[in-house]
C-alpha cells in the first residue's frame, strides 16, 4: 500500500460509514473499495484486486482494475441475493474460522498426508474441515500427480470425493487403514 492510500483509506472508510446511516438498503457503491496491484508469485494469474475495505474476503481479481471491480461486483451481488445480512459500510468485519472438528479427528492421518503428499508440515498452517486439494494444487497436472501419489501410498481413489475436501480424503484413508488392520487380525486368528 502506498503512502497516498495509507492516508486516504481511513478517510474513505469513515466517509462511507457515516453516509451509510442515511440509507438502509446498501449496494456495492455504498462501500469503501480499494484497488491494489498484486505481486505475482506465479500463483495468481490476476495482477489486480478490488476489495471492500475492512471486508477482505469480499474481493475480485482481474487482469485490469475494471475486470477486478466487475468480479467484486458479481461476488457482492451473489452474496446479497443469497439473503445474507450485509454489514454496515465501513465497519470492520470479523473473520469467522471454519470448523476443524473433523480435521482434529483425523490428526494422525493429516500429519502423514501433509508430509508425504503435500510435502508440508501440518502443524505450520491452519487447515479447516473446508480445506480442499484445490487449495494446494493449482493445475490439473498437479492434481493428477497427487491422485497417483495417494493411490500408491494409501491405496485409495479420491477423484469421486466432492470438492476434494481433505477431511473427506483423510476419512477414506482412515477407513482403508482400519479395514486393512481388521483383515490382518482376521488372518492371524485363522492361522492360530
């Protein structure tokens, strides 16, 4: 953020906040919006971002400021049309984290999975029940490599898992593991 933006950002936010008290049905133009040129790390093909100040996940990316704004507008209108309560323009929106209940249930599997498949330390990041393979694999080629690795290491297919949610993948791995343990125990009992 440049010096000019640092100065104008709170003014824009306060201005939109104060004027929000004169109407109750807010549209995108009632919100303070900022544009920024993103540093490309080969992870994003979109150099521009438009976002609502203090509502950071309400944003849009694009090849230009206009495209970024249009994607923000589309996202905002979809959110509004779904009946969500809109926050007052200019107010800071608190982040709400997704549940981690299922990830906690499969913690042992997650530690191994992240090390072997994603080459990451599970404990060095936030992984929720809504985390997906798509959060780590940005191309079809990367995803196909992971399909093969998961099949080779864990003996499970994951292509049919809706949204490729990691919690669902870990559940399938855990079930496969339990099934193998049960089979081995039964074989040992038969032999004795």
